[in-house]
């Protein structure tokens, strides 16, 4: 019997702790689907989700992040147009000068009132949940 299961991924909301208002880092994707996204990617076989989050953050933003907490899990089968993925989202902190690398064509930091319109995947929902949590302490609801 062959099983077809969702693929685990991680997304890392990186707050820049050494900048006023702690903006977050978003990347502009080099590959399809194009647009802006939270840094992240696939969990490699034999890798913990925490290790994957740190690796993906470093690969895409050139930042060594400190994971603060596991924020929420997003698993809508339609969240990624390429395949069914489950994303474990982490909140992280970093200092320094981020630079786009690997799958990131470009990179910018944003405040809640500056988020770009062209977000990939379900990252608009994730960021709405994050800002609600950051500003009001309210976690996403099931």
C-alpha cells in the first residue's frame, strides 16, 4: 500500500530586534509561486522542525535566528498550490543586516502597516494572525 501524505514545512517570522518597532523580514521568491513570503521551506528527512527553521532562515536571509516560540500550525490542503503542505510557524528574533540568498530574489523588512499585497501561499492569513497576537496577545483560533 502506498501512502500519500502532506509534506512538512516551516515558516519563520523574524523580528529584527535591533531596529525600531521590531520590523519583520519578508522575502521575494525567486521561484514559482512568485511574490512576497515569510522565509521558510521544506523540512529535510532526518531534520527536526527547529533545525529546519534555523537553516531556512539562514539560507534565505543570511541571519542566525533565535527561535522564540512555535506559533501555530497551518494545514489547509490548498495553502500551497504545488502540493499539500503542513507549515509549522515559528516566531524568531535576529540582529544584523539581512541579505537575500538561496530561494530569495529580494528581501525587505516591514511594519504591520507596510505589508505588501502580493503574498504567496496563506501568508496573508499567517501575518494577520501574527499581528493580532503581537499587538493584542490573541492566538489564532482553531
